[in-house]
C-alpha cells in the first residue's frame, strides 16, 4: 500500500512541474496511471470473475501458479472440465462459466484458496449466479476454505439442487463468513452470529431461501470452493459473476452485496480501473476540444 501511495505522489509532483499549456494532457495521463494501479489491500472487492477475459470454448486457468489472480482458480477435481461458453438455453443465457462432468466420481469441485487471508475479526462474502442444464439433477454447495491445506472452513451445509429448486432456474447463491464481534442480519431475516458461516440463494423473482443452518466457522481462511454432488457423466451446470467481498456492508451498483440477485454482472477489478482512467481521458479531451472551438469562434 505504501509503495502505491509513493508512486501516486511521484506522479503528482511531476504533474505540478508541467508547464500550464500541457497540464490538461498530463492530467489525463496521471489519472489513467493512478487508476490502473493495483487495488489496495483494503479494497472491498477482493476477487471476482465474469469470465469475459476467456474466449468461448477455452479452459479456465487452474493451478497454484496462478495464485489469487482474478478469473483463475487453484485446483479442480479431475472428473470435470471448466470452460468459458455462451450457452443459449433461456435460463443459462449469459452465464459464461460451464462445468461438465466428464468422469466417474460422486462429486466435482472447483477451488480458489489464495484470494486473501482472513480470520479473527473479519467478514467475507462471496456469491455467484448459478443454473443447471436441462436434464441435470446435481446438488450444489459452496464453502469457504482455509489457508493451510485447502480444507473446508465450513462443511455439511445443506445443498442446492435436486428437489430444492427446479432444474431450469437462475439463482444467486451467497455465502457469509462472520468472525466479527457482531451478528450479521441476512435479507432472509436470519442472523449469522459471530464465529459462524451461512449459505442462501435468491431467485429471479426476489425470493430468498436459506440452505441448512449456520455452522461454526474456522478462525482462518483464504478462499472458497464450488462443489457439485450426485453428478453423472454428461451433466452440466453454468455459473458466472463471482464476487468475493470483505464486508457485509459493501455494495455493487447501489445494492448491498447480501441482496444481490441474478444476473449481477461483476467485472474484474482491473476493468474498473481501466474504465475510470479512460473516462477521465475522454473528459479532458472533450474540454480541450471545446476550448479550441471557442478560440476559433
């Protein structure tokens, strides 16, 4: 964090030494540079992926070498493929992430265990859009992972799928980890006490369903796991817009992260930086053009 602030200070000092006629252009470059710097460690959105960085049909980046990079994962089970697709079925349309069961085994999982260390005093929220392909009848669960060996921080949650929801439905699944001193009130009306974790989902109609009951959460973690059980070869599920936040009061597009519903498109953090920097550049150029037009008149 200190290094980032130092670099920003150097940019500001360079700007102040720039001759007045050149400052509009210098300002655009300075804003673009500062906004493109990595997000600081206390950024609310810690990890995300909308899978837009992948071309259709390409496999996800999976392996510990990718670390906690946005859109990448650290491990998966060998009995499934995870690729970026453009599914056309009504309930799957727009969900880029595709999981397909390709081998035998009772369960399939995808993990990211290097997002950001968390523990005593911390809150973590992660959520995603989810749908199953027609003819698939798998159960889905989500868990936080610890940062020692990838084991589950909380396990044994009730699962989503099968008789719990119709196969052709789009839902937003949200998991809450609470090691803060206070309870967290969910939009379902339920409360997650300190030292517990909970899981629920929201339908397109706005209805909430809590999965199981809050379970005791480990005092440390660093990521999450997406799992499908009762899986058969050929079954598919679709997911997208994964976000991992550091506070239950964080918002996205003015909506509290606990209340997000499908589809809540969440671009990767670098997209925010580039978009803001580009907008600043256009703003300065627009003002220069208007100034020139006034001089010519």
